[in-house]
C-alpha cells in the first residue's frame, strides 16, 4: 500500500505526433492504447448473458496460480510491453526496462514520467476472477488471462490507485475519473464475457447503472 509521500504531478497534453502515430486510438484525449472494449450496447447485451451467482470463496487463491508478466518477446515481459504500449516516447534499455517516457493514468487523470510510479492493472483482478470461475481453470488458462494483451484486461495506471482498487469489483470500486467509467465498465464486461466468468447481483447492478449512462 502507498505511504504518505509527495509526488509532483505534471500536466501532460498529448501531442499531434502521438495522435498521428497511434492510429488505433479512437478518443483524441486517450493516452493509453489498451485494446478498445466492446461498445456500450454490446456490453449491455454481454452483461445480460453473464451468469449471476454469489461470489465464490477465496480459499486456495494465490497470485502464483496466475503466472503473470511472462516473457512476450526477447527480454520483454508483459509489464514492459504494456508500459511501452500505454506510454508516449517510451525508451527501453537492453533489458527492455522503460527508462524514460510519459504516461497518463486513465483512472485518476495523473501523468507520470517514471515507470516506477505505474502499476499494470488487471481490469478484472486475479482474485476476483478466481472467485467468479477461474478457480476451476487450468494454470495455462490462468496464465493466458493474467497476460492477455488482446482483450482490454491490462492497463498502466498510477500505482497507489491500482493498490486502492485491489480485488474489488465495480460495486465496490470505480475509477475516480468519472469520464473513464463507461470505458471501464465496457472493458470489465468484455473480459468477463470472453472468459465466461460470473457476476454477483451487486456487481451486475453497478455495471448496468454505468452502462445505461454511456
């Protein structure tokens, strides 16, 4: 958890060059290039298709059962791939560690120039996935889930914001930046639907409320 410490938050404005080199971005204000989640209308349909069930037990859960930050290519693991993807003018050393760049955290609107200030958030947290169906998966499937670069499951955000989220679902936690909540709900449902994970009733109600306002 974060301690009491000061941070210098600079104002970051996306340059025209970023827009020109990030053709996959659909929103001009977006910095992160997380895969675009399904549209709100599709997310509402997906949500109606999810099985509603009381959340399961955390018994037996361990992050080690979701092998994460696996090697993606060369010296680059999943964390470094996401840092490169979600940042601007990111420079990496021979070990693929990000040594410079700029990052905008969609959850809280903060900007950072040190990779150490960022966590890679699992949109659907690993423990939440465990309690909603992943406890019965193979380790190989859990590894795929924990390193999924194809679905909107991984995003670079302010580290202590990610830590405050923990393993909470949208009934318990939503990004403080309200402008991002629609994207967040769409991404959450997209991931849960793809992996056929369940939702509890409070979680479903919270997601419906957000999606109805999109």
